C-alpha cells in the first residue's frame, strides 16, 4: 500500500527524518508512535505530499507520489488540529467538502452516529474542541477511500465518541482498508492496532505487532514496553 | 442744372469706358487671359468662362476686374509665377489657380501684388503652389474668402500661403489655408487686419509676424500647425478671440511671442497645445479673458519679460500652468481661475483665501532634465512640489495669484 | 480551482471588509463628484488617487486575507486538491472581490451622474482597467510576501514597505538617476525605469490620456514613438500583463515547494 525508502527531511537546521524505510501492507491498522517531535506528523504529511522531503521516495498504491498527485483521492486524511474557517456553518462546510471532492451520502449516517444534528446550523467558530473533532471525523470518514490516515484522532473526544470512533475504525478495517494512526493514547493504540511503527530520532526504531514489542523489551504490558524504549535510549 | 448735366455726362462717359466686358473662353474670339488683358482698356471687366487655360506670367498692368465663372482653371504647368498685379484698382475673383513653379532663387506665387493700391482678391482656389498670394509694397487691399491648399512637407522647399511684405492696411478675411509653410506671413507690414481665417496643418506657423506693427488678428482658428502663431519683433499687435488648438510637438506652441512689446491678448482659447504661449523677452503685454485648456504648459516664460499682466484668465487642467526658467518675476498674476487650485474660500466671496502659486518645482526640474516628464503625477513629485510650495527656493518667491477665483470665469 | 475561487469569493463576500472597501470607493466617488461638480475633473482626481490607493489596499488586503484564511487553507490542504489550485483560487478570490468593490463602488455614483452620456467614459474605463490591473498585481505580490513569511508582523511590514517603495521611494531614486545622468540620452532609460514599476506603468497609461500635450514636448525619438502612437498603450498593457503573470507564477512555484 505505502512504501517509503530512505526518507530525509530537514526543517531549517532541524533534522526531523533521517533515513526512514517503511513498508505498509494492504489491510490492517498501523499505529505510528514516538515521543514528541520524533517526526510522526512529518512522516504522515510526507505521505500526503504536504511536506516535500529532501531525499527519498514514497510510493502509494504503486505510484511515486512525486509524479502525480492523483493518488490523494485514494486517501482520507484527518488532520491533527481541526482548524476550520470560523464563519462557516457545519452544514456548509460538509457541503463544501463534498463539492470539492465528490458526492457521498455517508455523511448522514456519520452525523447521526456522532449526534451532530443539533450543531449543523452553528458556525464552526462557536463549537467546542470536541465537537470540532467530531466534524473533522465526519469529513474524513464520509469518503470511501482505501487508505485512511488519522493524525491524533482522539483529541478532545468524550468516552462515548471514542468508543464509536473505535467501532468505526474496526468496520473500515473489515472492509479491507489500510488505516494509519498516530496517537498518544496508549490504551487506544493497544486496543485497535495490528502493528506498531515506532519512530525515534527520525528513524524507524521498531516495526511489528504489540506482542513482538513486549517480547523484545521484556515488559509485561504495552505502556511499559514503550516507556522502556524511551528510557533505554535516553540513558 | 448745369451740375446735373455735367453729372449725367460724366456717367455716360464713364459707362462708355467702364461698362465694356470682355469674355474669355476656349471657343471665343479671345481664348486666353493674356490676350484679354492686352486688349482690355482701363476699368474693363474680363469674364473667364469655365475651362482650363495653360498660362503663366500673366501681368495685369491696368485697373481691371477679372471674374471667373464656375471656377476656370489657370494652369501654370510648374513654369513660374502665374498672375502678377502691377496696377492699382485690380480685382481678381473666382479663379482656380494651380501648378505654380518652384524655385530656390525666386519666390514664385500663384498671384502677386506689386506696388499697387486698392486691390481686391477674392474667391480664389489655389492648389499645387509654391507661394500663394504674395503682396509686396502695396496698400489698402483686401484678400477675402480664398482657399489655399498646398502640399508642403519640408520648410526649405515650400512657400507661404498668404505673404505680406512691406505692405500697409491690408485686410485678410475668411481665408482657408492648409499645408503650406506659413499659413499667413507678415513682414514689415503695418495696420493690417486678419480676421475669421482658418489656418491648419501648416509645416511652420499658422500665422507669422516679423517686424510688423499695429496689426490686429481676431476670430481666427489655428489648428495642428507646426506652431500656431509666431509674433516676433513687433509692436502693438492686438490678438482677440482666436482659437489655438492641437499644435503638438517638440517646438510647438499655440503662440510664440518673441521680442514683443505692448500687445493685447484678449479672449483667446488655447486648447491641447504642447505649449499654450511661449514668451521670450516680451514686455507690457495684457493677457485677459483667455482660456487655457489641457495644454502641456499653459504659459512658458523664458528670458526677461517685464510688466506683463495676466488677469482674469481660465487655466483648466493643464499639465503645467506656468513655467519660468529663472526665479525672478516682474509680472502680475491676478484674479485668474486655476483648476489646480486647492485652497478654500471661508468668507464665501468667490476668491480663494490662500494665494495660488502657479509655478511648480517640477516644471523647473523638467526644464532642466526633460526626460523627467515621465514622472509627472507621481506621488513623489507631489511631495516635493508641496514642500517647494511651502518654502520656495527654485521658483520665484513673489509669483503669486493673490486673488485666485473659486469658480471658472465667464465673460 | 474554480471551486476554490468560488468559496474564497463567498467567504470574502461574507466578511465585512469587502463591504468596507465597497463603501469606501462609493464614498470616494460620491464625494469627488460632489466637490468637483464635473465628471472630467472628478475622473482626473480619481486617477491620481487610484494609482496610489489601489496598490495599498491590494497589498494590505492580500496579506491580511492570506494570514486570516490559514485555517481554510489547512482544511483545503487536507483534501486531495492541487496545491497550485488552492492558492490560485484564493488569490483570484481576493483579487476579484477587490476589483468588484472598486468597479461597483466607483461605477455606481458615476453612472448615476450620467457617465454614459459623457465624453469621460473612455477615461473612466481606462481608470477601471488600470485599477483592476493594479489590484491583480499587488494582491499577487502580497500573496508572494505572505507565502514567504510565516510571521504575520513581518509579512505586514514587508507589504507596507513594498507599497511605499513602489509608490514613492522608487520615483525618488528614479528622479535622482535621471538628474545625475542628464548629460546622456535618457529616453530609453526613463521608459525602462517606468516599465519596471507597475505603479509608474499605470501612471504612464494615465499620462497618455491626460498629458499627451506635455509629453509630446520632449525631443527623444523613442519617447515620441512611445507616446505619439498606440505603441505606448500596447506596450504598457503587455507589461502590466507580465506584471500579473510573473508574481502569479511565483505563487504556484512557491506553493509547490512549501511545507505545511
């Protein structure tokens, strides 16, 4: 599905990614983890073409992304911070995005699922962070693309919505889609992900199942396994 | 009774001599103008019928009236001068004269008046000419309603439409002159009246005065000439109600004044000229009730000009109102309307409360470096003009209109 | 791109700034007509105002819109859309809404004053065309500045500086150069100098209309050809178009290279 080879990216003097090699196979949920500033978002944005790498190649669905930007129609992306034009109504925003991408009826189901009906006529500037995130999720999931990239999808969500989001991700997985997630919530990651990609100092430190990680680090649970990686490397 | 008798006798006698009319046509006994003149007696009338007469060097040496019917053509075939009048009391009317010879040594004219009085030249059409109507050392004549159309391109090989030389008291009215060197040219000619003429598209000047005094020109139109009117080395010229329009070009003026004293310039309109009036060394001139519209420079003053008065004129939308090349001023500007005036009139008396300074610093800069004209209307230029206005350094300090009008003047 | 243009345009039409500018131009038109009582004179005054004011409004508004619509841009970037169409769409949205404010704001009072029956209609059309060109140019320059500067304050600073330079300082330097080299033939230099500044370029277009009598007073042959024939008009319009195209190209180029 996605192949990354020898990816380098520098912001000014700050080397964020230094030689990332990663292959993501078709189907399944992949969690990209790492400490703050390790380059998770940069990696994801590189895949999306929002960050232009200094070096390296990225192939999505067999196509080099430098050559053609059409591949982006096959990706649904949930940005980390939901920044929306504040003077737009929720309804209008959904309509606009549909107009810009393609028509879909999926939005109705998702709006019901996240109980957004009362907010449809409100301006986005007046919404709480959690509600905005729900709108963000609706916008992402309403298109039926084979690759879904979620950057911190849990931010600001209440427990019920979180459960719904998990269910949603699971259903998408059963449809055979590939889902790429970054998150800080370890329990969330542990719950849903099939495989983990751990980035440290701009490189892939670990890639594999949670079980494999636990074995490798000799820790009984996932959170401690992650913590041990970090302490080992900083010690 | 005796008086009456002698009066009738006189009339009879006169009619027996004057009333004789000679007809000229191709099939008549007399088929050329020259023959007709030879055979005619004093005060006869020669009628030239329609047709083409290939003649030149026609000399009118006795008082005759020559009338063309339906514009007969006198074709000089480029051989030289066509008609020369050397007698008093000659009238020439209604001829179509073409193909005057060109020479670099002699000024051939379509019709020349030499040392004669009381001549009357009217309704002529002149084409393909060198000089048109040339009047020398003559007086008391009239040149009326002629049409002169030349094909001049360069100054050196073309002549003037109507030229006066050492002549006095000539009236030039309702003529139409085009495409010659100078439309009308006066040299050493005094007391002439030039009225209701249209002089356009001439290579040099529409009207040109040299060493001529006490002349008047009024209600003429000068359009699209090399320069409209040049008045040089002359005194007491009156210029009333003329229109000077679209005289465009590098050395182009509506009017050029050079060494002119005691003239009156009243009620003229200067429109779309590069320079409305260019003044050099001219003194004691009254400018009144003139309108300057859309000229590059309404008035450009060069050299020493003293005690000129500019009173009650309209200056409308000129790129520059007045340009001086020095910072001394002895001329008076008063009660004019300036469309560029930005002052106010708090006491509502129709006169601006702040004096107007018609000379801008920028006109001084352009005078020095002409290419800077390209910066006209730039904000930077506005700023430096403003600072000069506040404290004049390069422009005459006392050049002010103390009573600028708030509304456009009408008379 | 057209869809983005549409949404940017709607977005702007919704914001009060478009109305503020519309109202400003409307007021300007009405006041000038009221004070001058004369269509031709009002057009002349307006020309002087337009070539200074439109660039200022274009730059400030362009920079402001770019920074204010960051969220919208981010949202769009998350969608599978071409980068160049996102930015060009936004640029055109701003430029067109500004041009519309200008044309309607000035057009309405002049229309009521009997523009169509007046001889000033050509001057007025030239004025609006020039104004639109200047809006397109300076909004594009503003987008360039904003794209290159993440820092808002810096961006605004550069925008104002750019305007000040092109509107005033450039002419000052230009004048000094001309005076310094006055012993040499300068007509080519002065024309080239004019071409390099869009404000000067628009000014020449206006000079061609208002001050042709004065311009023809100068001797240079190049000058004469430029101002005496339609050559000047054509070259000026071509150069104005170049001035629109170059910054717009840089917007697409910059947008492609930028990380978000």
